[in-house]
């Protein structure tokens, strides 16, 4: 299970003021919902009271030293107990406040952070991010009001199992299976420095592209791996993924379709569904982001479910 922190802070590291968020930014709330929906969220009592209700569509755990009850939520007396309650889930999100963030930084593997480029008065602050975390993704929103940066960090100093290539490879696949792309990249990178196998090259390429690395090198590694084993469907899948992440989407979609023709099924179809087979908007002449298309799209979705 991945333990992740998710937070929004101002340039002066403020995350709260007088028991509330000092801002209301819809795009950040949307990001929070998209990332956490369907997962477990854990928060301190003050954070729960600032929200005022359980977050819908998520399993809610309130960490309360007193064990007080909270309507619609489970209660843990410590962060350790909260983690034990959800062992086996894909990802646990720590949502605040500052004390819980500080404690969770010691055991977490990922941080989703929104930086709001403005100064706010505050009485609660986000803790300093340890040097063991590295930035793996950044999305700038300079035209937002105020401007925003959406960041993702991953912990990079975890034990990679020494210098044995096979052990590094195993650690890399374990991290990849948990979607810890930077850690997987570090393991595959070191394994590749000892033994340049096509398998490691292919997965290193994918992890490079997923963790904000050199996409030109990722493309080279993915193409080189496939060139050595042209009928390897895993290598073909990784090449398609890398091509899309490197900004050559049409090439990537063509590669994925080729994989299906060669006998690849579920993984290729899942990637195509993610990147290439979106349903056209209800009104094609309007942008997909137009409010009317959003409204009609939601209406169409609800009708299809009934």
C-alpha cells in the first residue's frame, strides 16, 4: 500500500487559518476529489471539523487520540492504527492537519501538493518536505487566479537492495507494481548500469517517462528494447506508453493498436481507452471543456447508468 500526503499550501506554507482554508479554489478541490475518490482518507479531528462532514465516495478515518465518535467515519487513536486498518488497499491519503502531516512524512512514499502562488495569513503550516523526496511531476496553472502549481513528490531514499542486478530488478518491479515510478526508475537505472538487458531497458524507459525524466532517452531505450525483441508485447506496450508521454500521442496510439493486432489484449485496450477512445462530446462543434458539453455529458452518463 502507498501512503500519500495530499495538501494545498500558499507560498508562505499556510494550510489553514482559524480552523478553515484561507481560500476557495475550485480547480484544487476538483484535483483533490479526482485523486482521492474511491480511496481511504485519514485526517485529524480539526481537519474533520473544518470540512464538517465525511467526504463522499471515500472511506473516512478520523485520527482522534480520545477515540471520540464522528458521524459517518471510522476512528483510529493513532496514525499507526489508521494505517493498520487499511492495509491491503491501494493507497491511503493523509489529508491533514499539520501534526498528522509531520508524522506521516516519516512513513509516506508520495506527496500530492498544490502550491498557491500568493501569501495568506495563517496559523497552521505545511511542514518542510525532507530531501528524501524528489519532484516527479509538475503542472503549472499560471492563468488561474491565483496562479497554481500541481506537484507530485516521491520518496527516493528507500532501500534498493544493494548492487545485485537481479535484486535491483525485483525491487524495481515491486515499486512499479505499487506505482512508485521514481523508486522503480532508480532501481532499474542501477540494474541497467550493471547489466543492459532489454527487459530492464524497456521498464526503465516507461518509468523515466512517468517520473518526469528525459523523454528522449526514454524513447531511445524503449525503441532499443523492442528492436532486440520485436515480438515482445510488453516492450511494445511500454513503447506506446512512452511515445504518448513524450508528446507523440498519435505514434503511441498507432503502436498500441499494432499491439492489439499482434495478440495483445487487456493492457493495450486499457491504454487505448485511457488515451485514444474517448466518446465525442455531445456538441462536437463546442470544446469538450465548454460548460454545456460538461452538463450534457454528465446527463448522458447518468442516463446510460439507468
